[in-house]
C-alpha cells in the first residue's frame, strides 16, 4: 500500500486522482478490503510504501504499536457489538416465544368454537401457528447469522495484529505499484 503520510494508515486521505498511487480510503480499510476475499492462513506481510522524506528509523516503531492498538480496539468494539446482538436476540426470543404461546393458545380456542365452520377453524388456527412461528424469525436470524460479519472482521484484525509490517521508502510518486500476490501467504501492499 502506498501512503503519503503515516496518519493515512488510519485516516482517509484527500483523494489525489493525479497520483499513480491514489488512495480513496484509509490504509487500514485498504488492507481489510484486500484481505476480505482471501482465506487468510499463516502470517500476513504488510508493506507500507511512503515518500522517502517521511520514512525515518523511528517510524516503524511508531506505526506498529499504533496498528496493534487500533486492531485491538476494533476487535473489542466488535465483541461489544456481538454482546449487544445477543442481548437483542434474547429479548426478541422472549417476545417471540410469548407471541407463539399466545398464538398456539388462540388456535386451540378457535378449534373448540362450535359456531365457527370447520374450514374457517382450520384457516384461522393455521394462520395463528404460522404467525407465531414468524415471530421467531428475528431471534433466529440474530443467533444464526448476524454475528458472522463481526467474527469474520475480527479474524482479519487478528491477521493484521500478527502481520509482519515493513515500511519502505519510495523516492517519488512515480514508482510502479506492486503486483498482486500469487499463492503462499498473502501480502498486502
């Protein structure tokens, strides 16, 4: 990845369409977008190219801890989101089960009404059963599916946490971009 300054690793830079390495997202978002379609196994190598006047010996010692803090904070935020989803799922499950119980009870009552024709008893009781089960849709969706994106993103942040980071100086803005990785461990640059 090519950055004009270290802050662009976390902050979206002003777009420069005249640059050969124009970035329209923050560096970390760029890394995540490169890793998302991959099945990350092993250690990731993160190459950060910056202008030579920006690169100092201390820069790597500043960027790596900042990257670690950022990834840990994002993992923690995602864990809190999953906990919040679980709480929402528990509330939705309670409401859904309560509604299902009411629907089953009403369906039982409708089946016992002597003045309602049998066909309508069947239609109403089946409708109540279906409505009761539909009320469980949201908790099932939360518990089965909604937490996946957070878990997947945490795996990516964990891969970045364990990444080998290289800060490379480039003499000017005309350097050629890196070719995409082929096989082996993914390299994001």
